[in-house]
C-alpha cells in the first residue's frame, strides 16, 4: 500500500508574540529584559463562551483558540483525530490544586482545579467544543512531546487511519514551577539583563509559553503550507554526534545539505548546550540560511511547535523576517526546511518540511 | 443580613470565576442554578465547601442543598440560622 502524504493545511499560534491577526512576525518584539516571557492573549470571548471559559486556565484557552484558528485557516469544520503534545500539561491548575491541599490541610478540596489539571485537558476540551468523537491522544514526553504527537499524526494519515488530524503543542507557565526552574538554573537568573540568546555566556534559558496547532490532511489544497516529509526523535545524542545524525537523517530522505534552504535552530541562550546548534550551524550548514525563534517564543517543552509554525509561514510567504535570522545567507526560494531542537542536551528532534 | 448577602455574592463571583458578572447583576432572589446564574453541579460542590470552610456548616443531607442554594436570599437565611463561625 502506498503511504499517504501529510500536508499542513492550516495553522494557528498563540504565543508570547502577537501571532494572531497578523501576516507573519511583523509585530514581533525581541524582549531583552525578561527571563520569562508571557503570552500575548487573544480575545478569548471571540472563541469560547464565558460560561465555558471560566474554569479554564490559560493553556487550555490558548489551545482552544490556536486550534480554532488552524481549523478556520484550513477551511474545515471537523477532523478525524486530535493529537496534543505537552511537557507540563495544565501546570497552573496543578499548582492551584496542590496549594489548596497544603493550605487547607487536606480539607475543603473542590474539584474544579483538579479536573482541569490533567495533561489531556486541552485535547479533551478541544474535542468537546468540536464534538469530535474520534481518536484523541496526548503525548507527555518532555521536549519531544510535540514531535511525538506529530509522528503519531503523520502515521495516522500515512496509514489512512485518518484523513485529517488536528495536532498541536501547548504549555503554560505556572508561578511556582517557574520559581523552581529559576532555583534549579533551568531559567536564567533574574536581573541579568540583557537576555540575549545568540551571544549568551550564562547558563539557563529564557522561558516562555504558547500553543501552536496544525491541521494535517492527506491531500494538497489551496491552503497548503507544506508537506511534512519526516520527523525523528532521539532521546540522547552527544554534541559531536549531531552533525553525523543530521546528515544521516537527510540521507534517509534522499536529501543533501545543499537541498536544505533553511535550518531552524532552537538556540535558547543556555551556554551549556548551545554547541549542539553551533556544531551544525558553523560546519555543514555554514552556507545555509539559519533561523532561530526562542528569543521570540521563549523556551518550553513544546516550543518546537512554534518553530514549525514559523517554518510553515516561511514556506508560504517565501520571506524570512530579519528578527529570526541567525546569519545573513539568503536563498532565492525556500522549498525545504530542516528543524533541529533539543532541551538541555536531551530529547533531540529533527523535522523536515517541504513546500 | 444585607452585608452577608453582599459577602456571598462576592464569594460566588470570585470562587466560581464569574468574570462577566458584577454584584449588582445578582438579585437576592435570582435562581442560582438553571435559568438564573446558570450554575452547575460542580459549582454546587464549590458552594458546599464555602458553607463548610467559611461558616462552619456541614451539609449532612445533600437533598437540603436544593433548598439552601436556591438563591442568595435562601443561602443567607440558612447561614444566619446555622453558622458556627
């Protein structure tokens, strides 16, 4: 049986930039002053009734809005499956519930924050609103949560289990978790501005949050942004293995370095792990346009979904905004884009898309 | 009694996250469930916890809730008569 192809036919993104009601990143701002970036909220009431929204934390609301934008963009009303990736799930409500337990000495517990605190709340609420009774799955695999969802979605389409899949990555900041990340050094310390990502000499990352959703279908349409050629995940990889692994990934797809029109790298400002990206950017791909995005989106487990949103936009608009350029190399046309991401030296992913 | 009613309205708006509703939008005799404020069974649990935590009233018979939580008026009356704190 011939495997079906997977096309991105609609996208929606709620992020720490204004990525809704915009063409691309024309309103993007590089914030050098904050080590934790906050969401630019859409008008939730335009998408969710106040009665339904009152129990939802921002991650759930952002997921619902991003998915609604993606569905509208793809010009479809129903999908066969909903697949979500999230690193920390609905951490805001998890924190609220746990705090209630402690504050009230395990008494007076109410169900609201508990029922909203599970990792699959976002996928479930999207399905409820869309009345989608099909396959619904949430992947919680650290920094490859989104890629896990993407691989599943691609397989569902390839095997003809689904003709259309809504797939996305969503994470939200929680105050207590953010404080713990600062203590552990995962987030850069306070008061060390300016927070630059490309020439950082400190540990830790600038953090963020967001929700990016994609409508994947098995046929090319007028709305098509790109075809997803391949996605792969490696949980462990040494710095000196990245280049060989990348070339092997390209070879498996019958591609060479010269076929890649842009390389999207997940620089997050953490000096301890930036060689993973530098090794690629300064050697094999020195003559390839290189893009970065975590100065706009912040680092989080599913930030790579923002990267896919960005890469899809590049293929559609054939433009690379100055604000995301790592180098000054340009191409006449952008046809094939490779995305590479990792977090703290673990959970590596390669995603390949083509126009 | 008036102060208690206002306090209850405030608590309900805050606890149940009724973002679009102000104290003056809730009349003392408006039904809290169904056609009135439109609260549901999860909200009922939140109200039971408010009674217990803030006024020291433990509802032993869940059926009582239907009468007590009919409106702000009925809630305030029940609390005034039974509160232990």
